[in-house]
């Protein structure tokens, strides 16, 4: 289910959202703490998880899977599908004057 942030208090980690039917619902610090997010802004779209009583128990950005959802993995990417960030396998940085696609190549003699 998705909702729109109505309010958020960064000091407490709690706030409220508007559900898509216009109903306001509050979320506590525990729901926000499990999100991995640092801040929410009014108007921001979020995905929410609710328990059987309707209490919001998890939330995250609408474009990300909810914690605990099938296929969700909070660990950073590792292994063959992880992108290298340093070392010989890393993509060389593109500097000023380097055309895209030519990173790490010597300039043509000219």
C-alpha cells in the first residue's frame, strides 16, 4: 500500500501519512527506524506495511521494497553482481575534457 507523507518529526522519528483514500494515519519511531531512511518530507510518496489492526509497522520510499518483503535484502551488494568501487576493475573516473566512453584511454595524438 502507498501513502503520502503528511508530517514528520526528525527528532522523534514519528509522523503521519495520508492514505490514498485521504485518511490520515500515524506511524511511530519503530516503523521509521526500520526503514533505513534518514528523513521524510511532506508530499513524499512512501510504501507502508500495516499489521492486522491497521497500525503502520514499516515504511520506505515508494520505489523501494518494504523491509521483510520477498526479495528484500538490506545487506550491501557483494559478489559477482556488485559494482567495484576501487581497484583495477573499477571504472576510471571521467575528468574534464574526457569525452564520454573514453574514460581511462589515452588521448589521440593530435
